[in-house]
C-alpha cells in the first residue's frame, strides 16, 4: 500500500495526497489562487466578526488607551488589528453618512 505524497506549497513538507489541509502548517492542499479567492479572502479577513471584534470594541469605547497599550505590549491575537477596526468603522461611517446626506437633500428640495 503506497501512499502518494503531495508537497505543501507553503512549508514544502510532504504529506498524504488525500489530506485536504497540510498537517504541518494548515494551508489548504488545493488552494487555487483566482481573483475570486483573493477578493473573498480580503473581504472575509477585514469584515469577519468573531470574538476579537467584541473584545476590542467595548474597551475602545470605554477606555481608548487600553487597546493600544495591549497591542504594543504584544497581545495582538486577542484583539482586532487597529487597521482592520479603522477600515470597518470608516466603511460604516461613510455608509451611514451617505444616507444622511440623501435624506437632508430630499428634505431641502421639498
């Protein structure tokens, strides 16, 4: 019984071809790089909601200096990345602001 070995494109370790993920680094074994995959990964990385978002949002509103101190001290996986939080808040702000401007223009035209 011979098993066909597949070489991981990330860590270059050989593993059984029947595995869907590399047992050493966790990368998908059939990770096709298409434009759709790149778009999906970018959107999901920046807009995914997990526990880190809620662990970061509440302290940011109550004690704004707490998060930067923790981030600089090395606690980076516990909290959301500052650039990710900034991007999310900016998108929400401009989305809401866009509706507000349209409503005020409609009321002025009347």
